[in-house]
């Protein structure tokens, strides 16, 4: 692997990459509290809120990762006409993410509110409607995607979190429209219905996710991972599988070859948000004209930065450059 070329790409060329994220847009909200007594009204703890935080979640976190890599980032998905939508748009604006593709609906903006006490999650409140989105709203999202393709895109990411945006019809319309324009599609899957991703250029499951579509569960070994990936490629007409394997790194499985990329031992290994980082970095490298092998190497390196942090984390271009620099120095 030519690490110097990868370094130059990350340092100088990611700004040219124009990428659209389509999928389940979410807002994550956290209330941090201390608990010292039980309520006299009911046998429940009283959480005294000390701090709060809002972050981009789901497909929005993928876009956040792209923006930190300095890509030209666009996003489309469904939101409600509510405070949570306004908060999302403020965050997109602050990060330079183009959000003209957001489609307002009559349902709430998908939001997860977590109440934390003494470093533990006590409660989660979900604002969402997970019914498949069809009809006029789906047509508006598709029209935006096709308009964006006509204005040129380098890559499209389908970020499926099972919240209704990524129906079989919508995924197939996106994939076919992208291929008509010669634009690759990278999918982060959810659930057992991978037929909706048929024809996708790359799919990026983890071991748990690929096990959901298998008759017999696999262990996280090289041979079983390859066999599972090839099965999924045949059954669901997928061109390539990029399988993230937690502490064992990442495997790129293609029709005619396989590349296993190990990860380095970490003192902390928290996989929260690692999948969003992997697909963002992989898509950026593809958008910049790098090979799939180089893209997989970069994505695995970025994942190594993420898992060394506690909680969901998005990797900046500077952090990826530092990781590459360390790799180059160790290889001398």
C-alpha cells in the first residue's frame, strides 16, 4: 500500500469529493444527571439534570464524518416540522453540510433522548415513526437525488437504520439512478431484507449484521467471513462486501479476491459509531478515485481511531492524517 499517496489524498484532495448520504436522519440527545433519591410519587429515581448534549445520529452522523473529512457533503432523508428538525439543520449548517434534500413530513423527526446517571444509561425516549415512507414524500426524495446526480456526484451512501426511509422501492430507485450516471453506491445495511440492496457496488455490514441474513451463524474467522460474504453476494446480487470485524479488523471480499486488513490492539475498544466512520471514509476514497483496497485500508485505519474513543465519535481529517503518519513512520 502506497501510504504516501494515501496521505497526499487525505491532505489535499478530499475537498473535491462530492458525496450524497440518503437514509434515516436522526438526532441524538443526552441528559447527564446525578441521582441521589427516589421519587415520593412513584418508585423511580429522580434525575437532577446537570448537562445536556445534542449530536447528529444515523445517516446524519455519516454526513458528519464526511464533513470532518472536508468532503462536499449533501444529505437527504425525512424530518418533521419540530424543534428536533431545527436542531438538526443548525448542526448541518455549522458543519457545512448541504441539507436542501431534507423532506419535511407530518411525522416527528427521529430522535433518541438518553437520560444518563452516574455514567449509566437510565432511560431512552424515542420520537419516531418507523413505517415505510412511500408516495409523495418518497418521490420528493428521489427527485432530489436525481437532480443531484444530474449536477454531478462522486458517490452515494445509503444509510439504513430501519426507520422507514430505506424501503425496497427507494433503495432500488437510488441504485438504478446512480448506475445510470456511473456513480457507485455504498450501503450500510439494516435488518434481514438485503434484497432491497440488490445491485449495490459495496455493502458494509459487521459480523452481527451479516449473521442476520445467514441460515447458519458464522464465527469471526477469515474463512467463515469470506464464505458468508460470497453467499450474500450471490443471493442478493451484491458486487462487493466490506465486512467490519471489530477487533479483527476489516475484510474486503470481491468476486475474484479477498483482502483481510488487521487492526491494532487498543486499550479502549468501543465500536460505537465505527460503522458510520468506515462507510464515510471508504466512500470518500472511492469518490476520490482510489482503489477499493486503498479505500478499505483507510477505512480500517479510521475505525482504529474511533474505537479508541468512548462513545460515538467522528474522525477528523487531521486525526486520520496523524494515524497515517504513524503508519508511515512505523513502516520505515
